[in-house]
C-alpha cells in the first residue's frame, strides 16, 4: 500500500521494532509539542499561544520536561503571564467561596437540611457531600495541560489511522502480528477504539491477533526480567546476558508505557 502523509508516523513506529509502536509515536508527538512550546520558533511569544498556555497551564510531568528542555527565558515568559492568570482565577474563586459561605449561613440549618435531602433523593438515597468550590477549581487546574491536550488530540488520530492501516494494508497487519505487541495502556486504547472502528467480524479477528500477541510478548518479557535477576548470581556472571540487559526499562514500558531510560529532550541550539 502506498504511504500517505498521515500514515508515515505509524509506519515508522512499527518499523522501529519497539516494545510498543504507539509509545514510539507518542514520544515523537510529545517532543514535537515541547519543541513547538519552547523551541526556536518562539511560539510562546505569540499572543494566541500564550492565551492557551495561560488558560490551560501544564501538568507536573510537562513542567519538569520544560525545565529540562533548556530554554529558561521561554519558560519564564510563559510562567509570567500564566501566574497572573492563575492569580486572577484564584481571586475570583475566593470571592465566590466567601459569597457562598454567607448564603449558607443565612439559610440556617433548615435550609441546609432541605438541600441535603434534595441531593440525597437525586442520587437514589446515597448522601452526597458538598464539594468545596476552591477544591473543585484546584482539581480542574490539576487536570489541565497544554502539552497533554496536544498529545491526546494527535494520539486519537493515530489510533484511527492504526485501524485504517489494519484494514487496508496487509503488510502493516503482518508487521503488527509479528511484532512485540503494545504497552498495557495503549493496548487498552486499541481495544476501546476497536469498538467504533471495526465491525463485529473484524473486531473478533483483531482481538484474536492482539490477545495472542500480548500473551506471547508478556511471557517473553517475563523471561527477560527473570534472566536479568539470574545474572546477578555469581554463578551466572560469565553467561550471556541474552536479551536481558535492558529488560528493566522495557518491562516498565510494557506495563505503563513511556521510556523510563530516556534522557531529557533538550532544545536544539
């Protein structure tokens, strides 16, 4: 099948022979997102980009990657306006919290009881505690990340492309079936997406292939990790490492995704 522009990243990922081709593709997406955010294009100086980073912020993982990236001035520019945006939001939340507190006091015990009884009836008899509005704001902030959103949006397209290639390209399917399987999180993503991307007969065929693939490759990795342990026995010191030298990071990747042994992705000078 002739490659199209949108199929190239997945074909490249499969050709890499990685423990999970979707991890390989996702790492590239993440690196591209960091390059876009802080790289030489200086997108952080553009008003529309800064409006998005101010609004969405970054998760802990991507703040760490931004710190490691090496563009201190770019990160400082982003933080400068983002901190101001968070301060404005916090002031509004505190004001709303105080207003709500006064309303609750004014209602008195009877009014509060009516509210709780109403909410209990709505949930079928299970009492529901009132969540603090400031706590709810912090929880929403914790889930919001400019880089995560870019990764998630692109990853969804890659999963759909995966099933397009699975259906249309026999060579792609052969490489998958002869490959190393997927990490558990991306395996779950594919099983979920199969429900909407494949008809019933195609799903059953897909499941038969990937279930065997996952079982075989988890067994392979278990053997690699076990032999790595055996190599620490002095009696095996002179024996071949086989495929166990990097079993630790590959096993971690298979279980949770990502690349625990990767060096930080840094800015190209």
